[in-house]
């Protein structure tokens, strides 16, 4: 049923306030994960350079494996 022009509007619902502390904690976690992901990708790129272009596959393999291990370890050790 369509509302006529003379019916009053329903009362406004009051929304709950935003939880800023939780928002900041989530954003901080996102930024931290992004930093360590970029670090891992940088280590992997250097490892790929050594494995493919510099013709040093052992060093390249070590760096590629380190790109998977180092960022999570740094993330765990950097917790306050």
C-alpha cells in the first residue's frame, strides 16, 4: 500500500555508534600484514633474479624459501 502525502514518517532508528578502537585495531592489522607481504614479495623477486638471471640457483632457492619463512617470523617477533 502506497503512503499518502499526509501520513507521518516513521521515527528514525538510532544506529549504534562505531567502535573506533576495534576499527583501528583491524586497520593496524591490515597495514602490518601488507608490510610483511610486500617484504616477502621483495625477497622472492631477488631470489628469482638470482635463480634465473644471475645463474645461481642455490642462492635463488634459499631466497625464495626465505620469502615464505621470514615475513611470518618477523610478524610474530614484532608483537608487542
